[in-house]
């Protein structure tokens, strides 16, 4: 029923000015709209609504992820913009925080200013 309908992605923020700066200026998403309810971005054709709330309770798992062609280059650019890559003691990550999954996909994680966990994935092949 919804297989042909575009997805709208959601995240939450308690500080819309910081979210605007992070998603637009650091991640490079195009701002579409901003009002009292959300800061809305275009993420390569997918609408990302960063909903404004009084308090954000970020889940302990990834809420948004991007497929990238060159994860090492993308990580370097994010780090240069002030993003801190997450490190997990239970998995082997390289010096840049990139984990290679059993399938060969490379994955790195980082958080937005509200603590929402985001990821990058470079698939093999």
C-alpha cells in the first residue's frame, strides 16, 4: 500500500537554532522550511523533519543514516566541521571510528546536538 509513497524521516530537537546549524551548515542538507513545529530539510529527496520539542530523549540506537561512497573522506569532513565520531568498546573500529561489518560494509556513528545517534554506511560492491 505504501511501497510507492516517499518516506518522511523524523528527528527531534529542543534547540532548533543548533539543529539548523548542524543539519544545514555541517551536514550540508538544504533547508526547506522552518516554523514553530519543525526545521525541515531536503536530504537527497527525502524530507527530514526535525521536530521541535521541549525535551529530547534520544534512543540508544541509530535514528538516521546516510549511504556514502567514501566513508573515510566523509568522516574527515565531518570531523573537520567539529563532529565527534562515536567509539564503542565492544567492536573494532579504525582510527577514524569506522567499523567494518562482517559483510564488508563500513559504518561510523556520530550524534547531533540533541544526542540523536546518526550513522554513515559505505556498502561494498
